[in-house]
């Protein structure tokens, strides 16, 4: 998460320049892969800046995927016996 945050933060200025270029009509809105190549070709950003944005995008996607579960994975984990909380723990502090 921290890696993604740092990479996205470092690429924020480049991202803002790309947003301005898109709003001004100098770049079309399109998928990131082709968008970055077009931005470099148009002289809006450098190849190094495009790489920086790609790295930030990859780190962000990786961070999102960490907490991705299918419904079956979620339900399987929820039903696993070793994850069940024993009843005495639920009533901790209660008079017996």
C-alpha cells in the first residue's frame, strides 16, 4: 500500500498535466497504454514520465488486488472451523 501511495504521489504532477491536455483537447481520453504513448508522441510528457505513470498504475492495481476475493473464497474462509470464535471469548467479561 505504501509503495503504491508513494508512486501515485510522485506521478501526480504528470497526471495533472495529462488531465489538462485532455480537457484542452490536445489528447483524447483512451486506455492508459495507448494514452501514454500518444502523450509522449505529442510532446505532452517524456518517455521517463510515461514510465513513472505506468509504474504508479501497476502499483495501484497491485494494492487493489490484495483485498480481492471471489465470493467462494470469502465464504470458504468464513466457514473454516479454525476461524470460528469460541463462545467463551464472545462473552468475555460477562458474569458466568
